[in-house]
C-alpha cells in the first residue's frame, strides 16, 4: 500500500509522470547498465552504437554516483539524472553553441540544415545521445542513451533524455578523468579505423569543379604555386543528371583518365555518392534496385519516392542485408576507375518534399538479420550510419589492400567506425569561424575524432581577411578541407590575392611539417578513442577556469593552438612556449604553443603525403623545469594493412639535462618491426625562438643549453 501511495504522489508532483522500477548492474569496472522495468529489447536492440556485450557481471556498487530515473512523460519514454549544479557538461554530438553545454537542449533527429538556419541550429545532421560530465575535482562520467529513436537531450536541471520511442537502456561510465571516459567510450562504441595517410592532407573542394579540365587545371595550379595539397573533391555535377554511379558524358567523359592525371601529380580524388536513386526505368541502378526489392517502403508497403537533386528518387533500405550487399556491389566498377575515396552526402536522409525535409515517420524499413522491421522513426538517425557501413564494405571489396576513406554528412554515435565527417553547410561569417572550434571539439568528445568544418565557409563569400584567418586555423582541424558553394566566389588559396595566398601556403606548410605528430595522434585515436582535437581544459582537468575556454584548443596533449583573433584567453598553467615556424610573422598564423616537458616530431615542407617520410625529423623540445621531456612517433606505410601484422614502429623520445648543462635526447623503438634509418636534430624551443642542433643518426642527440 505504501509503494502505491508513493508512486501516486510522485506522479502528481512530477506532472502526471510515472516512475518505473529499474534493474542495474555493473558490466565491467566503471561501466553500469540500467534498464527500465518495461524494457523490451526488440524495440531498441541490437545496438548500432555499442560493439560489445554488456552482461551483468556484478551488482551496482552502493556508492555509484550517477543513477537514472526512468519516467513516462506525456507519453514519451524519458530518463532523468540529478547532478550537482557545478558539474560541467559536454558532448551531445554535432551542435552549435558553447563548448560547455549546461543549460542547452538538443534534438537528435538528423536534419539537412542549410546554414544551421532551422531549429536555432539545435537539430543538425547527426545524432549522438551522449553527455560527458566533468566534476570540479576532474572526476568524470559519461551517459549514453542506447536508443536511435527521435529524442531530445535537455541539460537545464541535470540531464533529461526524452525519446519518442519505447523505453531504452542507459549506459553510465564512471572514471577518474574525462580522458579515461573517452577511452572507455572508444571501447564501448568502437574507435575510428586508421585512415590512409593522404586523408590527413589538405583538401580542396567546391560545389562543383566542372568540367574535368577545370579539375586538372586546379591540380596544376597547386603544384605550380607550391601550395601543398593531397585531395580534390568531386561534388554532384560530375554525374549524369545527378544519377549516382554515373558520369556526365560531356563534363567527365573519361573519369579514369582524370584520376590517372591526378595520380600522376600526387593527388587523390574523392567523389560524391548520395543515397537517392533517380526513379528512371532506363537507369540501371534504379532497375536493379526495383528488381531486388531494395527500396524503403511507405506505410502501405509501396516503394517510397521523394524529391532530391535528380527529381523523384527511391531510397535503399540499408536495414536489409540483401540491400547492404547490393549497395556495396555498386562500388566495384566505380572504384575501379581509380577513385580514391567516397563522399556520402544527403544521407539524413534529406528529402526536399518530405515532412520536415525527410521521410515520413511511418515509412517502413523491413530489416533482416539482427535488425527487426520497424518504422522510420526508429531508423532515421542511423540511416547515414548504415549507408556508410555498406559503402565502406563495398570499397574494401574492390580494394582490399587499401585503407578505405569515406566522408559522411549524417551519422550516429558509433559511426566513427565507418566514416569521417564534416559539420555541414556552414557560412563564411566570423561567427561560424569561431563556433567551429567548440563544434568540432564536442563532436570529438562524442567519439568522432576525424571531423572538421568547411574551411572558409560553404555559403556566402568570405572577405580576404576572413579567409586568411580561417585557413590559418583550418590547418589544425583533424579534417582539413576547403569547400564552398556554387553560388560563391572562388575560394582557392590564391583567389584572394598574393598576401592571402602566402598566408595559405604558410598555414598548409605547417600542417605538413606537423604530419609526423598528427599521424601519431590519429594512431592514438584509432587505438584508444582519444580525440585529436581536445578542449584546453584537458591540459588540467582540475582547473575549473579552463572549463569554458573555447577559442584555443589542444592538438593532442602537447600542442596548444591559439587563433590570432582570440581574446581574454584562459591559459593552462605551465611554461607553454611559442613555436617559431617561420622567420617572419604575417599576423594571421595561429600561435602554436609547446607544452613544457614535451617532444614533438616534425618533418620538412612537402607538397603532398606522397613525399612523406620519417627518415629525417626535427624534435621540437620544451624541457620542464627539471630539464626533462618526452614524446613519441608512430610510423607505418601510410597505406594498406601491414601495420596490423607488425609493419609499424613506435619510437619513444626521452630528454634529460646532464651535469654539463647539455640536453641529451635518446631514441628507442618500443614496438613494431618496421625499420627506417633515421636522422634527427633537436629544435630547442625557448622565448619565441628555436635553437637547432646538428643532424645526427645516433640514438642519442645532444644540444648545449647555455
């Protein structure tokens, strides 16, 4: 009788809410799983986010701090977490707004959101039902709502996650630091695969470079002007009438010849493929899809059609194993033309004449294998993930000896396993430039380390000054691509005059010089789940004054990137030294600070990653107050999967000051069988200058500290 009365009182005081009993268990140390009383796995499982089993291994400790309350509110399944109001919250995936997410709300419903203009930018292209919490003492937790249905995250009074689907399980991670949370999230949802080295290079795109002679001229301009670049992107105009897997017979009559031309000049090509297949009885892809019964259906079981770029299209139902295999098979002839990477766009899915710009909620995905049949309301947020998974499988079938590269606009938490991402249709405004930093950081803190915005802005035409500032920052994004619309002025590095061309060259040169360090960070992300681009507060998780700093950011653990426009910075403690990359200052380049106690390997200026090597490296060093420093280098072939068989090397660098006031740096290979003859020099970073030692091929290098 007392239990019934208590539930009744709770219902009245909570606005006709019903609080359900729940089960809780510890799946592994620091990872708890909570189930509502009415949980039915058929409605939310198997999880497309979580890659590991989470069996009940132990009872939940009595001292467990972050516990959910499962609630039915206005007919919606919800969960609430009470939190100390001093807790700082981050994550929530792809969002605009401040780095610290307290007081915000986000709708998780993947949406084609041009210029972030709809829904106040709170509903964008991806869904990450994930919140990272950091307490005043640095101890941290993560909350994952393992549920793909449309939902909201509200961070006004604690954490509320409100779903339009059935009751769902919640996973809570508890660790000593936010860094440990990121590693645990990587173990839970998977880490990104090691990309091909060329994907880390600078990349040039436009909607669209047309015809193919324009692409060739673009490649030649980069090489003639000695501006490093690795990739040129092909947007939808290369297709015949926007039909996917086709080529315009006039504009791109010889795609293999184009790719051969690019490869001869050390460029890679990435071509766009959308999910919508033009409804055309003479079009082979549509014919195959119809014959194979591969399309998403409307609520009556008929082929669903909606308008996208080609006109009326049908949409592959990637929940069906047969459709996944069919879609993957379409890449065979496509990739055999010498295409290097694939860009999956419009895969929210975007539907111009559909409700809310997408499919009706009651469309049917028929499922198969582990996935049950269900409505679009359940599968909408994972449509992009399922598409890029199928695309990646198809690309690997064609080129099993190469690492695939896929970029996706839409995705779901866990989708980092299949694709990199960018932040969609931003604009050439100062606000968009500045918000790109917290936006990319929160994506990184949601498990997606390989991300970045369109450098320069996709819509509108930037001024020379804005572009100069943007390219000077964009050299440090994990994904570094300059992309703009067909309605804007040219946005190539030389399009703004000689001064900004030089600014661009300098910024991109820096990226390529930092490639040994950057590639090492990508390996760390692929193996541990740690972000590449990190919030400044990761430098000292107990320094609460850093928690809202969103102008600067860490690149890995050892470099702090400070844009020239940043004001009133909150700086981490320590002797962070400015690295002087050039002899003169153009007043655009970001300030790059080296942490005390750090060693960062850098290489020479190169024109593409085809020229990359680690045989000759400069070790930038900022010793701590005791004269010590350390760092590492990851090295492999940059392509293929030999590293999985041991063909890689991890080198550890260790520096110490001896009694003669000399800095000694030792080099030791600690992992892998890959052998390369190395030559090093020390670059001692102090007071805005770099003092270099002589080159040496010995395992110990020295420089006088006087």
